[in-house]
C-alpha cells in the first residue's frame, strides 16, 4: 500500500491501516515485537521521552500494539486507540479515569454482566454510585442525571436482551450536564455503528470477539474522541498496568484484515436464521435488532448500517427444563460456550433477570443467545430444527 494513499472506505482501511511494507523489507504484515526493556542510547534521549509517543517500556506499548491501535482508530474515526488485555479491561479502562469518589454514573440496565459487577463492587467500594436506567429511556435520561453524574455508559444493543438505546438522545442530555458518554460497541463494531457521529466520547470494544474473530485470543480496544479523552484513558490504563500481549495483538491485526467479509456473512446467515426461528411454533420472540420483536428496532433502523451474528430468542414457555436441556445437549454444530464473534456457531441459555434492576425481567423467561458462525446456513438450520423437535418431543 503506497504511503501516498490514505484509505477512507472501511474495507480498504481494514486491509491497509497499521502496516507499512515499505519500511518492513516489503513484508506485508508488521512484525511481532516482544519487549519489556527498551534501551536508550543517551541520557538526553532518556530524559526527553515524549509522553504517550514511541516506545519507552514494554508495558506501555510496542510497535506491534501501535500498529493495531492506529488501524482501529482509523476504522472508527477516533483520535487515538488504547489496546488492553481483554474486553472487560477495555470497559473498566474506559470508565475509571473519568470517575472519582463522590461521583455518580448512569449505566444501561442491559449492559454486559461483568460491567455491572465492576460498578457494583469495585466502583461502589471506592465511593462511586451507579444508577441503572431503562435501555429505552431516550431523552428521559435527563430526569436521572444528578449534579455529580460524570459518566453515562451505553451498550447498544445490550447484552442478552438486545434492546437498542437512542444514543444520540442520551448523549445530548449527558453532554448538557457535562458528563462523558462511554459506549460498549462490541456488537456492531465500527463497521455497523459510528459512535463518534452519534455523540459518544469513548468507545470500548471486546476485540476478543469479531476483531480477533477466531476464538483464540483475548483483547480489548478503547477508542477516544480527542486528545483529552485519550490522555484520561491512557493514564488510567497505565496506572492499572494494563497491557496487550504482542502475540494477541498480532492475532487482532490479522483478524482485522478479514473482519468486513466475515461480518457480512455473520449478518446474512444471522438474519436468515433469526427470521426462520420466528416462523417456528416453539419460539415466542426473536430478539434481533433488525426484527420488529426487538425493543429499539426503529432506532436500529435509523442509526445502524448492519447487524452482526449475535441475537437471542425466547420459547413459548410450556417446556420443562429437561426438554430445554435436550434441545441443546445433542446439537451437532452449535457449541455451548460463553463468548462469541468467532467463526463458529454457539448457543447458550441465559437468565437476564439476574442482571436487571431498572426494568425487571421475568426470570422464568430464559433467553437462548445464538451466535451464528460461518458454517453452511442450511446445516445450521437443520441443527436448530432438530433441537426444536427434541424440545417439542420431550415436552
Ligand atoms: C458486550 C461485551 N462486552 C465486553 C465483553 C468482555 O470481553 P472479554 O471477554 O474480552 O473480556 C464481552 C464478553 O463477552 C461482551 O459480550
């Protein structure tokens, strides 16, 4: 890729950003640097290190890490990106620098469970109060904002139940009160949702999912709108000793190159199976943002340009626990496992009620969260159909 060419279209950014063959012996991919110690040739160079620039110590970043950060920042239109060791570290690293004892944070009620746990355990002990809000609150969030509200945290669509928040409306109210808007954009990736255009200040991604894409590395990426948010986030991550390991960063860079084509296939097969599930008599609701059952579907149509392969469905309610277990136990292709975003299909039962406080969820209504992978869609449909038949036959 010639240095004179600056990509602007997402697929070309994915394949060109963060690599420089001209300065790497013509080799297409950046090298993996393993480093703790960096030696300085002179006292002058040692003393004149520029904060957040270049290499200084392994934990603060290597050229491999900078390559991924540069590529991902370009993809989402960020000022700069900070790579960390997991998606959860991206969430906690994004939030913490904006809070101190006595502050208040607003968090969407459908946020990822461990995000809540961080707020309810660590932040609470350090004197930060958290209030959870109805994901469908929109501009009504103004009523929950207090003088000490410093962070509003959104995740759209949210984990497990997939309601889509009205982020522009929420961000407008948050900014009116001087709060920072932080988003978990793992589900949509920068390809299907543009957080900075919708009022978000800092974006956390579990790159473990679609960026790595092959279920073999943990990684987090935090994109920051401007220099001030970047410094807050980077300082917090450095204070915690957060760090992304070079081999995992390399897997992230490698995954990024094919993320566009993979996501489009996840989207296509996911929509196909979500629509088909809706026609099955055993299924009650299909919680896929692109389908009308999902709260926030209209907002999704307005603000998102595509959907990934993760959604959930609920059953009609007349089935025993044993029948539901039979449905899953004998699946041939769908694996049962936490996480998602890899090439393989997964299905897992969930109990959203345990993570709810603002809007109760009837805990008898279990959800089934499916991640639609890259297998042949007819094979996947047959696996699901046989599972639903087992459910019916054991009712
Ligand atoms: C929406 C969301 N955010 C964050 C995370 C945390 O990512 P990681 O498992 O890489 O820590 C997950 C993991 O499942 C997730 O689903």
